[in-house]
């Protein structure tokens, strides 16, 4: 199978079911059937799909299904989207999101 496509030093023994990488035992998560790279990039909300972004509020990795896109390139997780308007009032670090919500977005 060749060399592990993560560490490039060990012999590859497995193939990731998600991305197809050839990986060694040290970089294979057997219970999930995937390489460590894919495992570390799973959505923090559902733990099932690969993340496409991180939440603009809490910073967790999120997939498309578990997030709301406020505008291209800015997503919030479904958990933070609930009550986001109230949260903006109390957290000044999130004020930049107010202008996105003012454009008719309903998280």
C-alpha cells in the first residue's frame, strides 16, 4: 500500500473510508474507519460529517447541516444561532455580527 500519507515514515496498513488516504496504524481511528486527519476535522456538533467552517461565535468546527450561514464565509453553529440576537447584546466581541442579522437573516 505504500507509505502513510500522514506521517510519511511508517508503512500504510489501512485506507481512510472518508478521504481515501493510505495510513499507518498510528494514524487510523479503527472504530470510525477513518484517518486521524478526518477524525480531527469532524463537526463538533454532530460528530458525523467533516467540518466546513468554524462557528463565528464559539469557534467549534461545524458542518453545513449543523450551521447557519449568515453570509458567504460566516457561519454559526445551530446551538449558537438559537438566541443569537440576545447574545449579541451582552457580548461586545460579537458586535460585528449585528450588521449581518440586520439584513433579514434569521438564525
